[in-house]
C-alpha cells in the first residue's frame, strides 16, 4: 500500500499530478474498505483527512458504493456530519494492472477508537464525554431520519470520527439511501448496498431482508438499532462481534440503560426515536453537555443569563475534563468574545483556561482573540482586559503592542471614567517596555503629562510612580528633558501628600540618571524644602532623599580631590544596589493589590473619601511598602483643596508663581514646553536663598575691625558714601551697584528697584553722619564681608526705607529700566 501511495504522489501513469494535497501516514482503523490517511494542503500546509478506496475496475461494487458515499457526503450538510472538502477519482498503473481509486478530502479528523485511547478518560469524566459524543451523533441520525427521510444503515464505532475540537461526526455514507416507505412495490430493495453492513450490526428485519416490515417501520428503526450497537461498543471498549453480545448490560450506565433497551427493541415500531433520546434521556443531563449547549446557543440568551453563566464558569471548568475544556470550550469562548456575544466576565475564564496551555499554544489559541478585543467599544471588556493584562502581557510581542494594542489602549487616558484612566495608566507598566521610542516620545509621554495634572489625586500619584519605573526605557535625551521637570516642578508641588512622597521616591529611584550639576542646582534645592512639609511621611522620605543625594555629592567631591575627572563627570550615577529597591517600590506601588491603610496628610485632613490609599513604612530606606490604590467608587469627591494643576492641559503648561496654567494656544505637548526649573519663581522662603546663590561674591576693598558695642546698638555705616540702604543684611552677598553715570532724574525709587526689599532688615534710626574713622569700622561686624561702595556719580536718592514704609513684593528676574536711567 505504501508503494502504491508513493506512486500516487509521484504521479505515475494517469496518477494525481494535480492533486492539491499531500498524503501522509494512515490510521490503524477505518470504516469498511476505506483507508484513512493524514494529509496536508499543498497551498497552506493546513491539515486535512484523506479517505481512499481502490478497486480493480470502475464497476467494482465497492467503488460504486463509494461513489454513492461521495455524492451523499457532498450534498448532506450538518454540524455533526463530516465536512466534505474535495474528491477525485483516478486510474493508477501498478505494474500490468490498472487500479481505480476514489479520494475524499475532508476536515482533519481521527477515528473515534483511537481518540478514546488517546484521551484515556475514566469515571465521571469519561461518562460526561461519552454523553456529549452520543448527544452529537443522535442529533446527526435524527437529522437524517426525521428531516431528510434518509437511512444511514450502519451506525457503529467505525463510522464515527472525532475533530480537533473533540466533536464527534458521522460519516461512511456508502449505504445511505432514501426511506421509500410509500413505494408500491414493497418487495424491492430499499438499501441497495446493505451487503456492506456487517451481520453483527444488522437488526433482525434487515438480516432477514424483510423489506415489507422495514417499509412499515418508522424511518429511524434501523439507525436506532445502530445507536444501540454504538453505545455497547463505547462502554465495553470492544468491537461488537455478534448480536448476542448486546444482551450484556452490565457495562451500560444505569441512567442510560432504559434508553439503551428501547433502542434495541425487537419490534422496529417500538424503537426509540433518536430525537426523543436527545430530549428526554437522563444520561445527557450533565455539566459538560449543558455547558457546551449553552455556549453553542449563546446568541439566543439574554444578558442576565449570560452574566450568571459566565460568573459560574470559572469554577465549573475546574470540574470538567481538562482536554475537553481546552479543545472544545476554549475555542467556543474565544469566538464568542471576539464576535461580541459573550459578556465581559467571560474574559476571566478565557485567561484561566489559557493558563493551562503552553506558551506556544497560548500564543496561537488565545492571544489573537485578546488582541482583537482591545478594539472592542464595550467599556466593560476594556476594563476587564486592563485588569488582567499582567496575565498575558508578557506573551505579547513588541510589534503587536506598538501597532495594534497601544492605539486602542491610549483612548483610555482621556476617558471620562477616572477608574478606566487609572487602569490604563497601570497597564503601561506592562506595555511601556514593549513600545518603540517613537511611540513613547510621541504619544505616551504626552498622555502622562496630562495625567500628572489630573483632577484625581490617585492618578497624579500613580503617574509619578510610573515615570519613575519606566525611566530606564526612555532614551537619554528624553530623560534629561522629562524626569526632573516632572518630579520637581509638579510632583513635589502637588497638594496631595502621597503625590509629593511619590515624587521624592521617584527622584531617588532615578538618581542614576542625573549628573552632579542637576543634583546640586535643580534637585536638592527643591527637595530640601520638603523637610518642613506638614506630612510626616513626606518629611521622612525627604530626609532619606537628601542623604542619598548628599552621598552622591560627597562621592563627586572625593573623585575631584583625587583627580578623577572622568569619574567626577559621572558622579551622578549612584550604585544601583540602592536603586534596585527603589525601582521595586515603583513596581509595587503601581501594581500591588490589597487592603491599604489610609494615609491622610495635614493638608487633606478634612477629606471625606480619598481615591488613593497609601500604606508606607517611613523608616525603610527602600520604601517598598508604598501602595497606591484606587477606591472602588470613582464618583466620590475630595473635600480637600483641589490641586493647583488644571484637570486637563495641552502639555505641561506654563509655570507661574508655582501654579500650572493651561497653554491653550500651543499645539505642542510634553515636558519640553516647561521652562527650566532655574527660571521658575520659587516659594517666598527660598527666593532670597536662590537669588543670593546666583550673585557673585565680592571681596571688600577695605578691611574693618570689630569693636564692642552695647546691646540694642544701631548698625553704623562702613563707608563714607554708604546710605541707609547699604545696611541691608544681605549686602554681603549682593551684586555691586551699577556703574552708571546718567542722571537719576527718572530712576525708580530704591524701594522699587531693590529686589531684596521685602526681606531686608529695617534701616537704623540714627541721625549721625557716617564716620570715616577706623573706630567706626570696628563697630560694624559685617564690614569684613560688606559689598564695595558704589562708584556711580549719581546723586544719592533721598528716599529711604523706614520701618513704616509699605513693603513691595519681591520681583525676581531681570527688570526693565527706563532709557533715561541708563
């Protein structure tokens, strides 16, 4: 036979040169004279089954019956009847003889007897699977007998095949004939090819060729007997050898025994109709049959029935045969979700089933359906996908995430539901590492810039945490432009204390990405302020951050002293040992679920309900216990003061007096719109310090000696040309006066021009003239570091700052001077 098949494939003689399928290895069993082969399509390598039947001449009886079977299989269509794909008949030379062969190509199936051995089911699970299979075959037989008025004639174990989804299907239609009960010539043959049926499968009337009785019997009489034979072969595990074996009822389940006996009734008219077997048999009332039946008619169920069913399904699949669930229920469930007939809770069951598959099988059977679900407009489905993304996110490829998933997920960033916005934000912890740099910089960071000024405190906090965690996936330029601005200019100034704490921890977690200049000029000045924060947890984390960044500064100092210039340049890179725990904090803060103790700061003490619950261990350097959780009710509002940031903005907006404002006239979005932190107006208690740091230090031209003075003595002048304004306590670090020679006709008053007027010490109440003597200089303790006397020739202004003079608010930055004053 194998030599014969090789000739077929090679196209010898008048062989199958154009046969579009490859013939593989045969199965060990098949019905009648047919041979059942595995096969594949030459076009797409898809699996098929190929049945072949050979004869010595074209008029061979088996070939004639085979042609009848091909015709019937092609024309009769039913879900429980083998699906026809292709057929052909050819003549093949085998030496001096010519063989005629019929080929039928069908969907890929396997003989039932071999599939039962492969599954190796026992006990209740075996009975449930047999019940489901018999239920399918009974429906196929009922369709032929009752609807089509056809008689199969040889229902038995070998006439049943099993698909890849473990469905049972009826085939072997060679004997199939019309039921002609109304024919006037009752003595003629009704089943032309009944000689192909083995004697052990023939009922008494067929064995005696009593065609009169057969025509008077109902159409299902012969096939009902065949169903009885099939039931016996299934439960006995042996092929029926003679009719007498059917009396052995010890192997038949008790719930099926009454129906089994009625199927094998000696009177054809009393045999059980297969349709009644389906509807009334107690044996078919089990969990597997009911579950599959519900899934097959899911479109006919209402939303309440669907919801109830899918909430019970996760526990139900644990009790069903595992292979049946994976090969039958899983495809049904994936298809139902993909086409919208299944409710959102079904996704939980789908992922549970998928967890029983290997990684390769999961990628083939489950992942394609999940990817398609991201395009679903159903908000409940989107929420369910985001809630379980950690279960399948690792299996997604970078290309699929970047091109197919992220465009749909990104719509959740601007969703009206705060709960969906936060779920979308948390999903980025899994998806962001798979995004391209173009998508991160062009889309993701713009969405995060808006979420960091979201109206919900939980979302603002989690946005900061997410940025700290995905910093390693940003390129160097993007980190320089985004991280410090996002953490210092927004997170540290947030009105919600957990958001400020998150900003501090994010800075610590990303400390390896900052150089020494950024740490000294942009990070430490903003962090130190929070050492007096009203919230104790924020203060604790602030001191930890200060210690960490000062340690970096000390390392940089030591490297500079040792002459390690290259090491000093990279002094911002701290040992990653400490940062590992901090990055772990970012991960746990964004994803950890569970009960969290509510942490309320002094600024939000009057909040009725908070969208963020924070549980932190302030004494831990790694702060790994920080948990940011969204409350189950999104509709609750906060009584605490709303953040200064607007609810939505195009990009990072503008900074003015520490408050963010929308820039509605700009089409750009992102951190790059923010001005450098040095140019922002700092808080009042830092304004003087930061301005003083920028002014150059001037050495005094004259050295003075100190002398004792009585308590409450007034400050005296150091230089003869000094005025009361020069007694400013910040004069030692202030810039020298301008060397202008223009007349001070239109110059603004000293109070208006003095940037430090609001915080300067009051002028002395003395009317004595300044002394030029050394003794006078001895009385001035600030003479050693006083600013040099002004060199301008302009007349001194008579306007002074008295104790009763109204203070003018400080104006930072460059001031515009009138042209006449230059």
